[in-house]
């Protein structure tokens, strides 16, 4: 027999992702999902929205040049292969990235005019809704299949040539 585990968020609201089936149980039980898992998911969504807002702030014509400079320097440092502390060092390597991102975001929010921020937040929200409603194109799938086919054919041709040469 299966039991259903109903998992709610901190506010008690149930979402479609919060109901799971658990095998081999005779009674029904209600357990709360760890608050950290829910908050991490919410924080990831919030970070994605904030990144969209920063992109629109950077592109907005009324954004001051120094705000654009802060956004460009923050992104440039994060994507640069040359950093103060290399990212491959386990924990410390990401601390400088996080610090630069945090300080850049705080400074950008402070020096960007409030009306521009409000407008960019609306742009980000409509872009998010449009992405959800958009029907996925088949072009990426076709491109993936074509590239995989080319690689497989070239691998097979290489193997056949190796077999032919070795005999």
C-alpha cells in the first residue's frame, strides 16, 4: 500500500510539487518539507528574477552611465578567467565571486533611479511570464540531433579507417 506525503511550505500552502507518493506504508502521514529546501528554491527563483532586472537596468536608456559601469564591471569580474582568488579553490574561491556579486548588486540598487528599477522589475516579470507561455521551438532539438549524428558518423569513419589501416 502507498501513502501520500503532503508537504507544505512555511506558509502552509500546498503546491503541485509538494505532493509525493511514498511506497510501503499502512497509514497516512503528513510531514513538512525541510524549510531549507523550500527557501533555497525560492531564493534561486528570486536570484534569477533579480538577474533579469539587472539586465534590463543595464539596457535601460535612463540608467546613468556609472550604474552601467558597475553592472558591467561586476559581470566582467564574475566571468573573467583572472580573479583575485581562483574559483577552483574549494570554498574560498567562490567567496570572492559572491562578495563581488553582493556588493555590485547592492551598489547598483542604490545608484539606479527608483522609477527605472520599478520599470525594469515590470519588464522582468513580463519576460518571465512570456517565457513560461512560449512554446518551445524544435530548432534546438534538430540542431542537437544533427551535431550528434555528425560526431557519431565521424567516430565511425575514424574507427573504420583504423581497422582498415591495421589490417
